[in-house]
């Protein structure tokens, strides 16, 4: 096995504050066992999200100094627009402060009561923005995508036959077809070029716009290059252009595959729709040449887009996850397979079968990881999805713990340290206890709920 090195050297460092197990026990208790309530200075390795947490390059920091902060007509917008259009050939590029702002603008135009919006799997904020308009969000991912052990190479694929039936069933009530690449909610799983084209063809057959949620487009393109027949000799840029060919729009969070700490955009071809979107943008984000961003942010994104398609980076990016996944499997810690582009997901329900889903095995494992190692991960399971709008509580489809890997931020010894501590947990896993919620808000409880450990 050849070692794949981090394809960068480190010029600026951000010290990590070391904490002891005893300190972290107190911190956990004070936080009501909710990892979102812990201050980042109390975290050793933060794997809560890969969003906006990456390290910028020397060229990005240099580009920031070129930021032109004019209200209208900034050249930074022109550089941003050119960098976006170089990869994604859309007519109208509308900057927003992050991905969810692009979603909110899109669905303020396309959503509304009685409408239905299909995707492979909507990310939480996309679903939230669809539902906030009174519309309904539907997930039509292939069956293989729902099975954590299935090794299908493109588990993010849309079930195109179901999509076709769905569009007949809801004829006249569907404003667009969406597709998320990679499929974050399904484990960071990619969508094949063939499936992107098939989804687009079905949308066209029904006369509907096809819109891609493109947050992790470069990771998706890398998986296409690795796994899809005939794609091995092609450049990532060419694959990305093919992925977006014939699409009618995209929503994007620049906090992922644009190497920025903030930013996003909505891209559209239809001029009438774009006009409506810009009107909304001025009300909620800002003037169309800066959206919700500073000129310097637009510069960082433009440079980030030039760097994200680098194959040495993408090879390393996916190798990190594969390495963590392989070592977890070697210690019999069950994971979602194959590992995704931006994260490794531990199957906490399978790992801790003695903890019932309604006692939150994912939360219990995430808290134990923080206690023994100072690593902050994120429960994606019954805490996040278990409470229904009618007040009832049900186990989520899966109880996972997501280890989301920030871009270019940690090194292999950070991963090794975390894996050693997980090995300690695995040896004593029968001692982990379930949890109970002592307080929760009416919605989105995972951000603020308070927990306690159950007695032995
Ligand atoms: N779409 C997908 C697939 C996402 O993963 C996210 C964010 C968004 C849209 C929204 O973008 O955060 O810029 O508003 N995902 C982050 C995560 C928060 O941790 O997975 P945003």
C-alpha cells in the first residue's frame, strides 16, 4: 500500500488546546451532553462538519487582498462569475451568503402549497426551505442507497423509474426536479454521470427544469473518474462540465467544494426566473454583484474553484476517508459502505445493539468519543430525525455518527489519534449507556436539546 501524502505544506498554524478526560467530562455535563453546545476551544479535532471549516491556500489569501468592496460593479464579482462559468456554463450567476440562501430564493419562486419537489435525497436545509413554502419534498434515491452495507458504486443515484412514475402521478404539481451531488444525507454517496443524464432526460420528457444541488461536485466528479466505465482518462473539469450539461440551474454552498469559509450561489439559465431571483436577492441578501458576500469572499471562491478540481487534492481527499474507513472495519466498527466523499459514517445502531434507537445510540457514541478523545462528531439519527411534527417519536431509518472531514485541515496523525481512541471505545462498548432527553425545543431539537445518561 503506497502512502498518499497531504499534497500541501503548512505555512500558518492554529494551535489546538489540549484537554484531559476529566475536564471533558465536566464540559460535557455543562453542555447537557449536546455537542453543539460545546465551545470550539474545548474541542481537539472538530469533525462536526466539513462546511466552511477548510483551510484556504496561499493563493486564496492573496486573492482576498484583491477584493473590491464596491456596492455595484465590483471586478471581484466578474472574477467570481468567470470562475463559476468556467466549470458550470449557466447564464445567470447569483451570489448568496451560503447554500441555504440560494435554496430559499429558488423555492420562494418555485415552491408553494400543493407543489411537490423530488430529489435523490434533499439535504435538511433544502427540505426545510421547500417545506417553509408549503410544498412537499420527496426523496427518490435507489434502494441500494438505503442499505448501509450495500457496496453499489453510486449509491446516490436517483431511482429514475420511480421518478418517471412520480412525475406522472403529480403531473402539473411539480415545478422542478432536483439532484444532490454527492448525496450528503445518504452518506456522501456519489451519483453517476449516466444517472445524472438519465435524471435530466426524465425531467425534460416531462417538460421540467433540472436543478443540481452541487455542494460536493468535485468529490462526485472524482468518484465518476474512479468508478464509471470510460471516465478514467478524462479531466475532472471535463467530467464536471458533463455533469452540468443541459441542467437548468444549480444551488451551491461555497463552504464545501469551493474551499471557502462562507458563500454560495444560485445559477439559472432562464432569464425570467433569474430576474425574479435577483429581485428577491436584493431584498434578502444584497445587490446582484455581491449577494450576501464581501468582494474578498468572491475572490476566495474564484480561486478555490481553480484548486478544487486538482486531482492530487481529490486523490488525497478520498484516500483519507478510505483509510479511516478501513481501520474502523479492521477493528469491527460498522460503517456505511463504501465511505463517502466528505465523511465516514459509523453505524452506531449496529455498533451498540444493547442501546435501543429511542435511547439514542448515535448520541451516546458521539458523547463518548468526545469524552475519551476530544473529537467532536455529529449524531445523524433518532435525535435529529426522530421527533415528528405531530409530537410522536419514532426511531430514524438509521442511527449514524458522522465524522465529517474538513478540507486540508487535519493530518494523518490526527486521524490515527482518533482511531486509537475509537479502538478503546470498541473494547468497552458494552459499558456505553443510552440517553434520555430532559429538555427539547419544538423543532430542530438536535441543536439545543439537553440530555442525561441513563442509569446502568
Ligand atoms: N446542500 C447540501 C447537500 C449540504 O450538505 C448543505 C450543507 C447545504 C445544501 C446547505 O449549505 O450550509 O452553505 O447553507 N451542509 C452542511 C453539513 C451544513 O454539515 O453537511 P449551507
